[in-house]
């Protein structure tokens, strides 16, 4: 899953999600999360017509999370939704 979808799911801003990940990089090894390359991001934009302009024109490429990464996010985010998921 991509960071902006997970931010919506966990009821946090995408910016806050990315900050939490950067502060806890040791909890997100390569098999939990990776950052899309510019080429990969351009492909996502090309094939996903329903992305908002704020997402399409973001200067930073998105993070993609595996199942384990999605689970780990619930332990590093501070939202009420993340706390419920983590229990």
C-alpha cells in the first residue's frame, strides 16, 4: 500500500506518516517498506487517474509498504485509529 492511502486509513496527514517513518527507520527494513523511484512514481501517476493534484504533484515520491510495514505503522503513529489497530 502507498503512504497516502495508509495516512487516510490511519487518520493522519501523509506528512505526519512520513515523518514518523523517518524517525523510526530502524523499524522499517527493506522488506517492510521502500520509497518509489521517480520512474515508478511516474508510472503510478500515469495509471491512476483518480489521484488528487496534491498527490500527483508532490515533490517527494511515495513510500510503499508491505503487510509487515502496514502493521509496524500502527505502532509508530499517534492517531486514535492507529492505537486501536495496534491493540
